[in-house]
C-alpha cells in the first residue's frame, strides 16, 4: 500500500510520471458520491484502473481481492468508518 490519505487534505492534482500510472490501481472510498466523483476528476486519466466504494466494509472486501496500489479513504462513513477499514486491511 503506498498511502492512505484523508480526503480533506487533497487540494492539488496528483502528478506522477506516466510510466508509474500505467499499471496502477486506485481505490476511492467515500460515502458521498460527489466526493468520489471529485477525487476521480483530480486523478490523471492514465491510471490503469480507478475503482470506487461507498463504505469501509466494501473497501476491505475489494482490497482483499484486487490489492490496489493506492487507497484514498474517507474517515467518517456510516457502516464502517475509514479507520476501522484501514485497521482491517493492515491486519490482513
């Protein structure tokens, strides 16, 4: 895992050389659809795959199966918050 970033701290576009992004998967986790769309717009189109989940439990399941390179996780979500999800992901 390269990073867990609280979504409120992202205020600039992510700039990585194209060869880094060609085979990278990014997982965006937030219960607010508009925030997920905003984050997707900030990410360069050259990422191999950008996937969205709406809660921490969904993110844990996705992570187990697909092992994304980057995870952008909200901290406060109704079903399972980001902190619990991060702890489960790291524990496994």
